[in-house]
């Protein structure tokens, strides 16, 4: 997908699922973040995130589409515009679209996503999202993005919408664990690799720990959002690594 604007802020949803205990006196720790999910796993979880988002959008009143999201400078409608735009932009046409932005992909994403959200009604955005996310395979720019990054992006954008609307959900445990494992290895526009570098991420609600170093402890979703550059989640985490993380994303 075309990357989101710099430093979007996100909320954390409430998680009630529990991960099976895997401890023998101490929490399991992965010294380095090596995702164990397969491409098929990521594709399945992406489809599940899409299904959850379709149900969410079906229940939104028109005025909720104009509510601020946790993506900086975007309302809910622009987040959807961002996703829809990426799913219907052909990789072959991308260079031509970037010319007017001097090939600044982040700026192009921000401007074009905003415009797409503005120029379409909630009904049109909902219809586009439903059509594009039910399409077989990975349409548009999706085919250019690694499966783990594409999945994490969708989980995060789902929460970008839900948090400010106060519409929490119970995120499946396998989604949380997969995102926690993947984010420390994702660079690019998400920048979570640099944000998580040298930190020990301890998700207390799913008994899952990734990395080694000063600790960032809290609910899995809050950690995911903070590591992906959402300062709004920082009050929900604790530990001697929080100040380091704050300095990287503030």
C-alpha cells in the first residue's frame, strides 16, 4: 500500500483473548524478532482484518466518517481513501503518479489519500472497500509489499479508525503475536524496525515477549501501536525502555 503520513497516532483496542502459556519460570524471550508465521498465515489474517473492518464500516453513521482518526491529519474517510487508493493503483502507473510529487512517496500518499477520501461519499467508500477487499489475490500496490508488512498495516489502520470512535474490539491472539513478531523486522515507511531496535517488548495480556534490552511492557495492542509510531499508546506501556521508544516516535 502507499504508506501513511508520517507519525500517525493510534489507539489501542481492548484485548480479551489469552495466548497459551509458554513459560517455565520465566517469560519466553526471542532474542531477535524472527517471524514464525508463513505467507499463508499473513494472508489469512489480512483477510480476517478486512472482514472485521467491513463489519465495522457497515455500522458507522455518516458523521462518524468525518471523525478524526489516529492517522495524523486524516479523518476516518481518509484512512479508507488511503487503503482503497493503494488497492486500485497499478504498480505500472505509480511512477507517473509520483512525478508531480518529485517522487516523494509519503507526500503523494498523503495528498492522494486525502483527496480520495474527500471526493467519495461514505457509501462510495464503503462500496469500494468491500469490492477491493473481496477481490482475489492482492490487487494494486499490495503485490509489491511483503505479506507480514501488509498484514500489520491493516491491523494498525483498523485500530486507527476504532480508537477515536471508542469502538474497541477483541483482537485475535494470533494476530497480536504475529504483529509483535513482525514489527521489529519491518523498516520502510512504518519504521518499526528502528523504533523497536534494542528493546524488549513484553506483551502482558498474551504472554509473549520479543527482543532483548530495556523493557517496554503492556497490552500487546498498545505495544504494536507505539512501536509503529503512534505516541497515543505510550501512556499504556511501562518499563525502562519507554523513554527510548518515546524519543524515537515523538
